[in-house]
């Protein structure tokens, strides 16, 4: 085996660090801040690409805003909701993605 050399690289590789941080579960976070004055942020996780609907309803069930209504890839998302055209009160936001549905309550204080 004269003249044959095996080169080894035992240094750690950062290949795994380049993988995107895809969530493993669906999740709808509590809006922040809450209570809020005009603008708040809502975050959600989608583990599988799917049609996503994120809508806001008043206490009597009327639709007041559609924040998301489109196909989304698996990822973590945040959206800003500007409720400047609404009056103070309690609002419910509902996400539907695949077979997942979740509701959260937010409070608008002007």
C-alpha cells in the first residue's frame, strides 16, 4: 500500500445547521401584546404545506378581518394585525390549516 494515503477530516460539519427549522406540530400563539392598542402580532406554525385561513371575528360572530387565506409551505409565520378601524372589545382569531383548527381571544383597548 505504498503511496496510498487516506485523508480524513474529523472536524465537525455544519451541514445540519443549515437545515431550516421546520415545526413538527401545528400551533397558534397568543397575540402579542394582548391587550393591544391598534396593532398586534399573531404567530403560527405549519408543519405541512396546506391551505391556511386566519380570520378574526367579533363577539357576535361577525367576520371583521381576514389576515391569511392562501396556501402556505411548512414554516413558522408571523402577521401583524392593524385593528385601527375597529372599536375596543374582545375579538377571536381562528386558524384553519389541514385538519387543524384553533381559536384564541384578543382584547383591543383604544
